[in-house]
């Protein structure tokens, strides 16, 4: 992203933030929103929630439309202007939910649909209407799928050749699949295109992904070794990668950047007005293969670096993940969940910790930080929700 494009991004964000005066469905809410003064000096352009339609939901069928409409009114009343719908669940982390949360149409995706999810059934799908209402109310509406984190026993039914990545010691990495295997890339592309074919026209402004990328320190499967040899003329081995870590990291960043450029180009050929955002802390995300310059050249509009995801949040280093994405705009992905989940030992969050987080944000200069998005609204207790809204008040 050039400096000019970055200014355009922030300008568009400012216009969107000033547009939260439009109706949802409740006339009293409309009047309150229309009368609310807008603050042209607000520090952030985006403030909002990301939520799973079924991920970590308390019911097998996941979220219901009336809940989301009420959430939009609540968000607007607290000065928020951004909502991100996560459209996939993982039984690795949430045993009650697994698969895609919309009525997929592409043949390869059909076997990975979460059949219990209310929104995943054609006859009960509701998200399109909610997206349109949110758009008309002035929200930036985002869709999100991780694109590469899949149940290996299920995803091969639609994409038979896709496989999890291979670690240093020749073990499969679990659920993170390799983007160098053609079926793995095709699945990533098909997921995004299928979701946007249904929802883009209803008011989607951006689509966020977390992969393609490498888990841990890299992948050493046959497909990645072949890609490395084709591009460098060398043989990729774990021993070489360990001994030449900076060179290997540089190759991963350029290689993943080229995969993302191909992906963004294919998405924009279908939906040119939808921005592509990436959940990453770039070089602070270990060996994933994300770096600002290749991401910018690939057409990534903004990054979503992780904050409050580490076992013990170190607020003295709050800017590390954000700064690693510079000069790309960063809309931070902030975990405010109160309990860990299966195979995911996130640190519990409470109102005191959330308040300290907002204190640290106020006191820390992060030039490219364009917003804060809080995760996962579907599984946040009331006391943490109140703490988030209290903190947001400082910036609106």
C-alpha cells in the first residue's frame, strides 16, 4: 500500500465512522443515533466486535438473527462502527461446532458445512439480511475465515490432496494445511469466493483471513520443498533452514506474498470493491511468512495483529505486534474472552485486565493503529462486555 493509498484507507475509515446515523429497525434507536454528535478528533477509525456465528456459541445451532440485530443496536449506542462475522468453527478448539457457517454452494465445500448451524442451512439462512441492515446503519461489515485451519478428516472429502503442514521433525502439524499443495490453495480460494458470491452484494466491505502462511517455523512437505527448489535452485531441508534462518524467512515472506497476490487478484476479479485484510503480526508472528512489503504488494489493505492473546499480556511491549505491520494500517484483534478452551490455553480476561489494556493503549504511540476489534463477542461474559464498552468510550 502506498502512502497515498494508506491515506485513502484512513480517509474512507473516517467517513464510515461519521456515518453511524442510519436506521436499523427500531425508530427510537434511529433517533438516538441521529442525535449523537460525532467526534472528528477520535483516535480510531474502527471500533467493534468480531464474533463467531457458531464458534464457541452456547447453543448447537449457533447465533440467532434477533441476537445480532440487538447487538448492532447495542454497538451503535456505545460508539462502535465495525462488525466482523467469523464464518467457520473448529472442533479442535470447540467440540460442539465444526465447519462452515453459511449455505456453501461450491461442490468441494459441501462436506465441510456445519449442518447444525442455523445460518448454514439454506432455509434458515439469515446473515445476508443482517449484513444489509448493518451496512445501511453505517457499519463497516467484514467476513472472516481462517483459510487453512481445517479438520483434516473432513476437508479431504472435498479436496482429496490437501494435507496439514510438515514440521521440522517430519510430523504433521495438526490442522494448519499447506498452501503449496494445489488442493490447499483451491480450498482457500473457493471458501472466499463462495462466501462473497452470496454476501458481497449485501454490503460486505472487507474479508479477513489468517492464512495462507506457515505454522511454526515452516513447512517441509514435498510441495513446499518443490516450490523452494523451483524458486531458489536449492534443496530445502530442516538442517539448512535452521542454519540459514534469515534467508529461509526471507524466502517464506516473498513466497507467501506471491500466493496472497494470486489469491487477492482472483478475489478482486469477482468482487473488486471488497478489501482483503490479514490476521497477522507480520514478522512478530514467528515464521508464518508475513512481512509488510510483500503483503502491500499482494494487495492486502490492512493487518489485524493480535493483542492480549499471550499467556501473560506485557503491556510494556504493547506496540510490538502493531509496529511489526508498519506501514500497513493495523486494526488490532483483541482477545477479551474470560476462559480457556479445549486445546487453547488463552489467559482469562477480567474487567481489571481489560481496563489496564485501555490504559496502555492510551499511553502508547502506535502510528499505524487504525482501530480495535474485540474477540469473541459470542463468548464474552457480561462484565467483560461492560469493560470493553467503558474502554471504547475513551476513544469516541
